């Protein structure tokens, strides 16, 4: 089934540890995004990639890094986790960044940093 | 700064009609999206407006007035499964999506 797959579904992580959230899509979408969603706040963009080989910073990039080695994969890495990074993380993709194509979301990763 | 405002929570009765409003102030405008998000799930796309007027899709309609910076999502013949959060998002001049915090819709029998 075409779509976006995120892993893991949930994770409890000790502060200071390094963690990579995985995201893979099979729709050949050029644009991919990482968002975090916290109660009472809208989706906040962490990093994005308009096409393979390029990445950009979103609204809340500090403490996170991404790579886009190919079209399908867009991993998000927390170099040294802090409790404020406790959140639900959504990966999303769209056909192109600068058109009216809607975002398709993965099922999310619920991360708790203790 | 850029801002999107939606009511935090609304309650409606099964079978009724509800209108969820969204006002926005953004740097430029390249379209407005509505998404539905059930609790514990991912957002899913509902509608897109870029021109003024009403777009109808079955029980759901979305309206846009660019001059007023205003949109609404209209849900008719409400069903219990419509209980969800509804997210309004605007693409700005850089084609970045600006998101509202969402409106939690509670449907009562």
C-alpha cells in the first residue's frame, strides 16, 4: 500500500541519548517534511526537503538534523535528546513543495524524553 | 508575524450542521487547506481553496474570502465519526505551510 511509513511508533528515551526517527515514502514525492505536534499548539515544522539532496530549516530546527540521500527516505536525528523534545513527530510528503498538492502524513512517532 | 486563528473547541449535535471558522494573517497567500485529525492519528487532507468562494465535497464544504483573510469549513448531517480536530493551514508567499492550532469538534448524540 502506497504511503509513508514512520518508525518507531513510540519510544521512551533517556535525556542525552541520540535517536533517529525513520521515515520512508513510496509515492515518489519530491517534498518531505518533519513536524512536531504538541498539545494546544499547531503543527510546527522542524526541517524540510524540497527534493533529494537538499534540506532546509523550519520553525523549530534546534536540536534536530535531517538528511535526504534519496527520494524515499528522510530520517530525523536528535543528537542529544532533552525533555522539551517530548512530542508527537509526524513525517509528511507532497508531490512538490511549491504547488497545491496536499501533504500526506505518516502515522507519527510518540517520543518521551525522560 | 504570521498567525492563524481557530476556535479551540466546538460542540454540535449528531445530524446537525456546524461551521468552523479560520482567520489568517500571513506573508502572502498560496492557498488554504483543511485537514481532519482523529485523536491519536495523523492528519488527513479534506479540502483546498485558492480562489474566493465555496468548494463542496459531499457533506463537507469549505469557503474562502481572501480579502477578509477568512475561511470556514461547513460540515452537514453530522455523524459521530466526525468527532475530530480540524486543522486550518495556509501556504505563504514562500510556499511554507502555516498551521492553526486546530479546532476540536465534539459530536453529541
